[in-house]
C-alpha cells in the first residue's frame, strides 16, 4: 500500500524520527490504558521494527500518522496479520493508537477510513477484523462507526493476556468486503 493523504493527515512508512514520539506515546499510561502495560523505549523500538518487517514481508502494515498542517507525529493506524493463536486467524486486523493531544478530533476515524478503502482496493482481503479489550468502549465505538459488526459469539479471551486480568476479555468486530463496497 502506498502513502495516503486525507484532508488532515499523512499516512506513511516509518522514519527514525518517529521512534521517540512513538515511544513517548507508548509509555503514556492513558494511551496504554487498554494494553497490559506501557512500553519501554526498547519495547517501542522493537514494535516499530516489527511494523517495518511486516511492511517488507506483506506489502501492508501500520502507517505512521502525521498532521499535514504541522508535521506532528499523531500515532499509528494500519493493518497487521492477526496473531497466529487467535481462533479467527489467519486474518488481517486494523488498529490504531494516537497520542493524547490528538484524541477527540476524529483523526482515528479519518485514518481508519482511508486505510480500509486502500486495503480493499489494493488487496484481496475478504474481510478485515478489529478487536479490543471489552472495557475499551471508545475503540469498540469507532469499530461500529466504521461499519464493522460484532457477533458476541466471536468475543474471546486474549491468549496473550494473563488469566484473570481485567483486559483478557476481548470483543471482535468484522468488516466484510461486500459490506464495505455497499457503503
């Protein structure tokens, strides 16, 4: 997938200059509220390395987001292959993570809509999934606004989150190609 421009955002491959603001964002407890823990700088760098390796291997991945007007690093939005132990694997997941100063501006939806359009135009995906901790109603609400649908029978306990942890129960949303094309 090639870089994408929306009215307010630029979605592009990662640069070394993105690593520090990504690490700062990923260390923010509010941003990481629905993840098991904030990331250290080394963990954030390793995550960016995995994103870039995924791009190189698969031709799609998580974009770095920047504000077109200011060039500020906003966060990430993009696609990633679902972890192999998921019962709905193999599949492709859309996800997002934004730094706090960019919350409540519609950026996550703007970027996700652009990624979905490019994904279905450039790849033969039958569907794209999204999932989050059941407690994360903000992300689940965005999934719904994107036209994704949840079947409670698909909800699952995330196998990479410890048993008994409040973030282990997850909801799964799906967007079928046909449903996206009919919008």
